[in-house]
C-alpha cells in the first residue's frame, strides 16, 4: 500500500529531501570513496546531474509503482550498467581505470571489474543514499517526491549528466575506444530486463513480519555491515593483486575465482541477513541508521587503502570523510532515538 498525502503538503515536504538526495549521492559515492581526487572537484556539478538525478529517478520510479527495496536494488544494478557499461564503457575498455587488471577479461568484458563496480553502484550510489535520505525525512518515506514536470526535469538532467561524462571522461583516459554495438545492445537488454523485473514483475511493497525473527542490537548491525563491506568492494580490486602477488603470479585462476566469488557471495549473505532482520518486529530506524553508518564508514576506509597511494592530501581528506560519516551517523542515531519517544499521534501533528 502506498502512502499518499494532499498535493500541496507533498510539494512542501519533498523539496528538501530532493535536494539532500541529489547532493549526498555524489558526495558519498565519489568523493567519500576517493575515486575522484580533490583537484577534480570542479566536476561535482556533473556528478550531481548523473549520480544525484539518477538515484532520484530510481527512487521515484519505485515509489510511483508502489515497489520496495528489491526493486531499488535491481534498478541500482541497472544504473551501474548505464554508467559503467554504456557511458564510460569501462566494462569493455582495455585501458580505462586499469579495469582489465582486476582479472578475467572474458570475450572483451572486464568481468571482475564489471561485477564489482555494479555491486558498488547498487549499494553505495543508489540504495544507501536513498535509505539515508529517508531516515532524514521519514514523513515522506513511501511517497514520490516529484510531480510530472519534476520527473521530466529529472530525466533531462540525468541524460545531460550522462552525456557530459561520456564526452569528457573516456576520451581523456582511453581515447578512440568505443564499445561494439553488440556489447552496447547486450547492456541495453540487461537494463531493460532489470527494469521490467523491478517495476512490473516484482510484487508491490509489503510490510510483513515473521514471528520469532530476531534483529541484533544496532551496534552489532553497524559492525556486521562494516565487516561485510570490506570483502564486497576491496578484495576484487587491483590492490588484491598487489597484496597477494605471490598467489596471483603463480595462479591467476585463484585470483580471478576469489575476486569473482567473494564479492558476490558477500552481497548475497548481506542481503539475506538484512531481509531476515527487516522481517523482525524489532527492526527500526535505529537499525537502519546503524546499517548505513557502518557501511559508509567502511567504504571510505577501503577507499583510503586503494586510492590514497601515498598522497597525503587524499589521506587527510578521506580521514575527514570517515570521521564526518561516523559523526553524522551518531547524530542521526540520537535524532532517531528521540523521534521514537514521540507518541505517534503527536508526531503526525508536529509533521
């Protein structure tokens, strides 16, 4: 069932959530990860257009169709394929981002890179920014943010952002490379299939609990989220080839198999745990806050190990990001805890 509210009230309440979502998505997915050095901060408006409007569009489509988190995750995968497979074409490039060095270049596809970066975008570019925004603004959690005109502008901004990235980034890193029509057609088919599954085949959102299901304490949820983030996004990276150089030099099969299996298995375990936790009566916004905080702090720490590469400025900046994420999580946790003490009827009056 989709929550509705009068149109004037919805418009008044969704302006700030929209702004927060489109700004925090590139901040967390790019800058706090470390993949964009500070000297390229001038490109942030382009990231807002691509990441921010892309994630806003995912949320809007899911909320308008009454779907839930499985649909957000599937569209997050689709977003990753659009960005990396179609626009940057890093799935196929023999040079960009050193993607072939991640292992298993198979029929022209950088397989380890493609799987790892798709998982990254699904979680850190789409799902977690949406969850964080909805924790900030719980009153509009299940309602669309946009009217028709806003939806059109969002799509236009997303297309503009994709075009800006397409015509600036790949030519500067791998000039002259263009993925084959067959590769791009394959991406389009997968994207369309994910969208169909997410918005038409999966059932609408249903809030249900399972008797006897238990949820760990919020602190334990944060620790588990952090622990699962590390193998999901760190082990497959080129850094693994450096750390495990003796293994890789003697058997690339071991390296590639590990780099393929570990992140995939980790995400399956994480999603299974979260599904079990969310079906418990104990699951609350305190647990959601802990989950988001643990995952984002860990993802920045992983970025420090991979992207710093002896740059003291990058090290200081990512250290600040990690502290800021932890601080924000603690502050939000306290706000959510106070919010939980307000009676339900008083909360609606106040809202």
